[in-house]
């Protein structure tokens, strides 16, 4: 009987849309990992380690940890800049700055001080601008997005007066004209016109709260967000701002990715990754919950390698085994 159950379990695991192919243990690491940065050409993956105050560098193909970049206060979000071989990092905590890292020597070479509450960011490859949230702080009623020209590493403007003290997650369209963000303070998705630098639309969430993960499907005119209270996957029509679908998903989520080749969506959170399949622009089906690890909320999807990289964190769990997991799409 036990052999039969094991065989059934094995077959069920084989049918999962994501297969764990490698794990890089991170002994001695504690607390949360935050977000990733990606250098496909250079075969590198960057990961923010909040409590260690470092950005960890991995070999993209093997998962081996190859370097630790030091000198941060609380690294959170980042973007790799292939033209200059540099990494731009939103550095929160007491630092509240944006750091520029030389990825040849793996050293911080420049720092721009921000207002309180530095956290999420987004990069616009069309004009090379980096948008970083700050200016809110714990008691803030509003916050701003400071705009940094990555070529000169200078502040060139801001989007001011955004509701709430922070936002969770941002994504920019391919044309570099609109930025979508989760306005957690008001339970809305906001749309920013990047030419006028104004908040032009606000879409209310459907009786769910604390939106974190966000992704864009421009071909189908859809924006996806995932909330934590309760954990819910929500699809918006970006032409109307109306909700077209809402399904339960993994909790404590932070990242979401659209696999356009397979018409699948991956939402990573604590213990599992939720996988949804897209039948058409308005219809979505929950496909599977793929086991991951405790607070495995941050991830990076690399379509060319058919891989999902997941960071297993440890905040609030002293015996948590922190690691980098690599899943292959089946």
C-alpha cells in the first residue's frame, strides 16, 4: 500500500507545471530575502539579502553563489543595467538611498540620498529612467516616486502626492508611457502617465486588501495583481479599469510572472507557488500549487531558460532553511 501511495505521489509531482531542479543552501543567512536583479548575458542573478545587508550574486545556470556585495543598509529592489555593467539598488531601512554598483569590481560607487521609506522601484528601458518610491515613511499620508536618470545617476524629477505612505510593486508598459502600481494605502491600482508625471487613473480592488505582486499582459490588455488579505489573484482590463477575474492564490506573495509561451501565470508566496492558466483574456483557471518553502515570496522568471528562481526566506522562523531554489517549467 505504501509503495502504491509513493508511486501516486511521484506521478502527481511529475505532472506539476514547475519542477524543482536545484537548490543552493544559504547557511548562516537569516531574515528575509527581497527582490532579484537579472543579467542574462553575463549569466548572473542578483538577490537582496536584507538582514545581511548584502546583494548576493549567483551563477544563473548552476545556481552557485559566486559573490557577496557589501555596504548596503537594507537592499530591497534593483535593476541590472547591461549597457554599463552596473546595478542600481533601492536601499531602504535607515539608509534610504539609491546605490549604484560597479559589477566588474562588485562595489558601490555612487549613492543618492532619498526621503524616508525607500522600497519598490521600476526601470524604464525606453529612456533609462529608474523610479523609486520614498518620501512616505511610517506615518506618511502620501509618498512620491523619485525619477533617476541612470546614465548620469542624477535625480531628474518626481511623481508627487501618491496616496498612502507606500506602494507595493510597479510595472511599466513596453512603450515606456505608463506605470502601473499597487496603492496599498487605498486598496487601489494606480496608473501614472510618465510623460506628464501624474496619477491619471485609480482602480479599486474588489473587497481584497494589501496588493503586492503585479504583472502586465499588454497583448490581452490585462493587468494582474495579487493581494495578501485575503490571498487573491485579480485580473484587470487596462482599457476600462474593471476587474474581469478573481481567484484565490498563495499568501505572503511578492512576485508574479506571465509565461507568455505557455499562457501561464506564476505567483510566489509562502510555502507554494500558485500557477494559473489563461484560457482567454477574461478566463483563468487555477492549475496547481507547487511546493516551495517558508516565505518563498520573491522570484525571478527567465523565459529563455524556462526557469523560475525562488528565494526561500526566514523572517519570523528561527529554524528556517534559507536557500535559492530553481524550478524548471514543464
